[in-house]
């Protein structure tokens, strides 16, 4: 018998994220609702700058190897960001100019030095090896490769990679590139790249490349709007994107309606709360247009899952933090952990609920719940979930558990018919893999939890939804990614908690980027007269909304 042996490297230990696999569901939901952008694609004009660069490089470059496009592109991205940041410093206004551009942490001080009269080399910051200089970005293709290439590939604008090079896809890539080219001086831009040295005069001469100049580039702005809203026709017609289009219109309609009642409540958090509660901040009902009701309802489901997600993450944080602080970061078994958790945090339940059955705890919670529309009330589950984060930041483990249990009971008290994922495309297999979810909350609340006392309920959750869920997630990552993400590690003598206990956090559902895109497209503007600079519809936004929705 032939036997072959090989050395097996140990799995790489990393901090990891989403240790209960609850945020994975959030990501699945918002990806379905807002495809084609991400939380880090913050400026929509980059969607035309990047294909323009590929198109212009192809026309000008004598050498077109992958290494040459990487070398030239990194200088181009540094130059592009410096143009916007210098304009920002000249105008003392980050938002329309340099805000959200790639490499800001490194390049803002560089732009300040240029403003003071310095001349700098683009190559100094475009280096690939950080040991050779103050590198602006690690990825070979910079912010394009790390942030924008995925969405642009999804939208059929760009394709390629650092090894094979980049290319415009079909009609959209070339269409956007040609429109961008009419608004900028491409020869001067590439001359600056090859000259390498830039000063304030060079950057100001290239100001047409600043994101703010999209407002004056009507053809380009119109095409980017068609790309996002999926309204192109003929060769520019797109399949899919209905959820993105309807979400963008829902944001516009929300801003319009919210400003009539609560002018400052035009951020993404308020939109989500309103979608979940069906009411604006002042409690008045919000009735979106017929075309948008389904997508708004889906965002409401998303927010309900986020309340559940933060509650569960908060319980996990509190458990591991308290084990570390009070039990030398050790528990001897699964049973011991569950019993310890229930005993330690029983005081976080209402006194009457500790020995009474789960249903009475829910009934007690229901009796004190504010109306579903009153999401500004601090006792509303939407506000309670936010307070979980506040208590966590204060290091108050008992308060975190109290609030998390209150949020879970409130979700059940609103009605088990609300504990589902509606029209989202989630298979039974998906919900089996990501087992800590709204559907399992519903099923347990009307099933196995019914006869449990409050203390027994805590014990069940600690065993099944904290320890078991975490071990399953960590084992899955160990098997498929060879990464060790255990935060409470099974050992021969028990479970030991690692340092860096993961904290609870809300997911970032791309709505901030969507609002920023709408601003860059001229459909939203900032209210300069109001504290916090909330959004309001521009005249173009009003016309666009009226045309689309009547």
C-alpha cells in the first residue's frame, strides 16, 4: 500500500467578523435590494472616470502590458484624488469635491503641502511596496480593484484584473468613456502622469476631473443616471436592477415626504426606521407610491432583521466579555456555559419573568410597547437596538443583555406573522446554514420556548444561539477558508475566550452610498441652512420623481 504524507500548515488565526452569521443575512438582503454599488463606492463619477482611463490608456499607450497599465493607473488614481482634494481645500468644502475619493488618508496631507507651494511626485505615492514610500493604496489596482471593479463588472461596464489587464465591456463602458472624454482634457491628464511632478497649478488646470464637475457634464450625468436607474434603451438596455431603481426612487420620495414633517430626518437610519414602522418620525403614516410599496416593505424586513441581529450580537459580546472579566475567560463545557449565562444574567429579565413561562414575558413586554409607528420613543425596539450599541460602548454588560432581551421580546410581541423574510429570495437551505434568523425566532417563540421559564430560555439561547452557532460558523470558515475565527475556543479541558471580543454593530446597507450618488447626480442637495446639512430634493429631483411616479 502506498502512503503519501504532507505537511499541513495550521489554520491562520484571524479576528474575523460575523461570528454568529447574522450579518450574512443582512448582507444578502441589502445586496438584493441595491446591486451595482457598495458601501465603499462613494462617488458615482468614478463609474465614468475608470472606464475613461481604460479607454484613454488603450488609445495612448505604446506598451499595453498588465504591468504597464498598473503602473500608469496607480499614478492616474493618485492624480485624480489629488485634483478633488485640492479643490476641496481651495473651497473649504469636502462633500462635493474630495470627499469619498480613494486614498484620502494618505493624500490629504499631500494636497495640503501642494497648497503651501510644494511640488510632489505622483510615483512617490503610487508605489506598490510600502517600504519604498508612503503608498496610497495596497491593492495593485488601487481603489478600482478593491472597491469599484466588482460593481462595474456587475453593471457590465468594466472587466479584467491586474494580471490580464482591464477592458471596457460592451456598450456601457465605451459610452461612459466617450462622454467623460468630452468634459475633460485627457492629453493634459496623461501628460501630468508621465511628467510625474505636479503642483497646485497643474492640479487646478485639471479641475474638470473633480467629481463636482459632473454637474456641468450633462451627457455624462444623464448616462450615469440611466445606468443607476436602469433606464437605458437600445444597446444600453439592462436586465435586472429593478430593486436598485425602486430603492433610489423610494429614497427620493422619502426625502420629499420626511422634510414636510421632520426636516432633519433624511438620513439612511431614519429611512430604515420609517420603512419598518410605516410612519415618519412624527408618527404620521408614510404611504409610498404604489410602485415603491414592495421595495419599502422589503427594507422594513431588513430593518427588523437588523434589530434581531444587533440583539444577538449584543448577547454574544456580553457573554464573552463577562467570561473574560469574571471567569478568567474559561468555561468547562457547553452545559456549564449555558447554565452560567442563565444564572449570571437572570437579573436582566423582569423579576416576574424569571420563573414564569416565556409567553408571559412576551405579554409583559407587549403591555409596555409603544405604538409601532412611534419609533422615536426610546422604548420602541428600533430605539432599543440602537441603545444596545450605546450600552456596549459604555461597557455595561448587564444593560446590553437587558436591552437585547427586550428587543427580542418586542419583535415577538409585534406578532409572529412579522417574523419572516417576505418576498426576499432565501431558500430553506440558506436559512438552515444561517440558522440564527427571524424565521427560527418565530418558530421557537411559538414552539419549544412556550413552556420554558425565563431562566430556561436564557440557558437555551446561550447553548444553541451563542455557543453552538459560533462553533458552527467557525468550523465552516476553518473548513472552507482555512481560517481560525474562534473567539471562544474548544480545548481538551473546556472553552477559552480569546482576546478582542467581537462587538455588536449594525450592518452598512449601501444606503449612504445611494444617497451620495443621488446627490452627485443632482437629484438631492444639502440644506445649507439646517443643522447637520440634511438632504432635500433639488429641482431636478422633483421633476425626476414626478416624471417617474406621477
